[in-house]
């Protein structure tokens, strides 16, 4: 599309139509060609936006894909409150794996992780910003469980989150998200070591 027919931009202030067109174009390209097929040039061409506009709003394609992930995953994220840590974790992980399998979220998240291995700045953003938001909900589940007296006093909730995320990331990166029966087996094993034991 020629520059004369490109969507209008309002500079640093994001034009909502252009912003949505860029996100939707990124999703389409991810579905068609995967991470390697995404470039600022290809997204700009499909969205009818200029490259400078995209670079003003996102410093690189990893940041753009990270926003795609956040936007799409927010539609399926639900904070469970089923009365026990076991049931809450089961609901959360089944819901997460389903979103990774059935939407663009899985491909987008794999792309963000891949880019972070090549770019130290993106790695810092992944750890300090992107994952900080991803850990918020399960952290609240653990706090709820602690408030109910379910967790042993020695449990380090951040290390427990590492275990949960490590399990999920491994299955995402090795494309084993259809083995959903393993989720509850994992949770049973995990909780054997962290739940409070009452006489």
C-alpha cells in the first residue's frame, strides 16, 4: 500500500484504528508464517501503517508481539476463587493451556521468549515487566491459599511460582499442550510438598 493511502497517525498519541489494525495484522502474520514471518515491514504493509508509526509505538517486533499476547490473553484470563489452591490452580492452568493452544497466544508467547534470548534489552523487559504482570494472578492465588491456611509456613511463594511457570513453559516450548491430563498430576505432586499438614 502506498504511503498516501496509509492510515493516518497522530504521532506519539496512538490512533485507535491504526493501533488495532497493526495488532490484527501481526496476529494474521503470526498465524500464517509464525515468528520468522513477522517483521515491522510486513506488519506495516498489511496494516496500511507507516514503519515510523510502528517504531514510535513499539521499539521492535518483540515488543509488538508482546502487546499482541497481552491483548489476546486478557480476553481469556479469569481469576478463579473455587475455595482451594488445588482447584484454583487446576482452573488457571487448564484455562492457560487452552488459550495457548486455541488462540494466537501460544505462538506469540513463544516468539517473545525466542526474541528475549537474542536481545538483552528484551530479556530485561520480559523478566521485569512482562512476566511481572503474568505472575500477578497466580501470586494472588497463593496469597489466598496462605490466608486460608493451606500453605506451610516455610513455602517461598516466588519459588513456587517458578516451579509452576517452568512446568507450563516447558510444555509450551515443546508443544505438549494437548497432554492436559498431566496438569492435575503435576498439581497433586506440587501440593504434596507445599501444603500445610494438620494433625
